[in-house]
C-alpha cells in the first residue's frame, strides 16, 4: 500500500554544517573523512569518523505537503475516467457502513486489454489508498456494460477516512451529496 505523507525538509546551506537530522528514518551526520588513493592498486585509507563541530543554521525547516489528485483505479496505474454513481449506507450507531459505486461504460474496459486485468478497486488521494476486491462486472449481450464496486467500512475511523476521500473526489469531479 502506498502512502504519501507530509515531509519536513531543511534548506541546504553550504556555508554551515548542520545538526543531525532524521529524514525518512535515516539519521545523517556531518562527518569528515580523509582518503588517500591514486587508483593504481594501492590501499585506500579511511580514518575513523570524527564529529564535526555543530553550528546552528539560521534557516528553519519547512514543511512540504504533496498533493495528489483524488482518483479511482481498477488497474493500478490506470485512472478511471468515468464518474460513478455512489450510494452510501451507514448503521444507526455509526460504527460501520457500505459504499456502492456503479460505473456505466467505464473506461477501464477500453484499456484492460492494453494494461492487464482488473485487480481491485483503488481510491487514491494524498492520504493514501483505500481498496477493495469486491468488484463485479455487468455484461449485456456478451459485452461489458458496467462495474459495481463495494467498499465496506467497519469502524467509524474507516467511515471518516472514506468521507475525506469522497469530499476531495467530489470537489474535483463536480459531484454533490444528496441525502435521500
């Protein structure tokens, strides 16, 4: 499952050495090493790392948020162009719910021969991927006519995450919520 997150990057400043920083789980230090080699078969000598004096840089870390256009895919890497009809149900206590997506003449049928088989139902946005394997195709006279995908939310946290995706997807595709 791919997940995109906010990452903190510090601006590189060439005139000062920086404190140790943690980026993506890796700790990096400013280290001075000396090496002698003429690349003609002589041995290479690397001295033990020595900690460089720490100087504070005046520029602060900046937070960068990567924005991803919300999209739906049936084949990973291939965006579905057809906008679905979405039906939501939620339990009375709000702990679980179901979203049913109906696609009439989805574009995945046009590209499935080129890019492979339908592998699931993927809803992708800047928070990550929501996915389901509950996908059914509808055929009329032997030709594909539609797809119905079901996404089940088992907790209120799942429901809230799904609603954040749907709000982004609706805003991006001109959809609106109608309570019936």
